[in-house]
C-alpha cells in the first residue's frame, strides 16, 4: 500500500516555518519572547476594541441611554449616566477580564505576577499619599482654567448630586480600574519579564495616546503619570495602590470643577 497523503494544513505550517528567518524562529522558541508577542498583540486588539466599542460615545450611537430610560427605574431622568456606566462596564470586560483570561489560560501564569495582588502592597501607601498631597495644590490651580471647568466632570448634571452623581462616579471608577489593570498591570508586568524597567516607557506610549482627546496640559501630564505609576507598580508588585491614587486625583478633579 502507498503512503497516506500528508495533511495539507500540516504541510503548509511546515513550509511556512521553514521560510521564516532564523532570528524570528529563535524568538518564537524563547518563552519570554513568546509572552511579549502575546501581550503586545492582545494589547493592540484590546486598544482597538475599546476605542471603537468601549467609550461613552458608542453607547450614545446605539441609543442605549434612551432604551434604559424607557425601561424606567433608576435611569428615569438619569439617562445621561448610561454612557459612563457603559464606559466602566466595557473597561471591566476588555481591560480586566480579558487580560486575566489571557494570563491564566494562554500564558499559564498567576494573576499576581501581573500586578493583580493586594497582599503586601499597602506598606507602599505612604508614598502614594505623598504623591496625592503633592498633586493637590496643582489640581486646585488647574481647576481655575476654563478648559478644565468645561471638561470636568464629564456628566453634565453631576453638580445636582444624588443618584445621578453616584451612578456616574461608579462608572468612572470602574473605568479607572480597567486603566490601571491594563496599563500598569497586564502591559507593564507582561513586558517587564523580558525588558526590565524599559517596560515602563514602553507602556507609557499607548497610555499617553489615550489622553489625546483631553486638554493638552493633562495629555502632557499623562507622560509623567505613566512613568511614575508604572515605576511604582513594579516596586510594589501591584497596580492597586496606583489605582487608589488615580481615583483620588480623578474624584478631586471632578469635585473642584463642579
């Protein structure tokens, strides 16, 4: 009997591998390099998905505020909060849950290796508190700018307080959880194992770019914030203290602008 024909898919893979440059093959054979490739590719897809489907504008485009208000309940006369709740929900799914799934099931690593840890991190809190106290007078000063006052808070009726403000701030807080888990967690620690401290400026590039729609001083400050929060995340082995600092600064900005 003649030999069975080779599987065409297997043959194609073998042919492709034979044609790849040797240095690329060596990269694919290195565990740390494979991890970097996965982290970068997943990060790119997440950034793309979040830009088009995760931001408040998408919720408005599909008419979600009007639909929820028509259903009644807490959203009656508070439909303006829905885009920001969508923002927070999308951030939890795309920036927290999806990276966690990749860490556990694709990379076969522990979430704690990527900054998803609380234990032992609070001894670093004094540094973060000092950072907030340093930022406070700068925030008070910036709150006098017209561009600052017209931009914050995002929810136009936040100054009315009540459930509207509460719903908005919940969505806003979840959005920041996603920011820190993704940039200071998944990206920073995903690159640190291969590149060391260079992971911090590498993460800071896309982090700064998501601020391009904000007032220029804040977008410029994102460079410094990315470098500082990334460095502190590596030192504390967690993004959680940085999350608390980010929340404190953001809520203070909203309060000062109202």
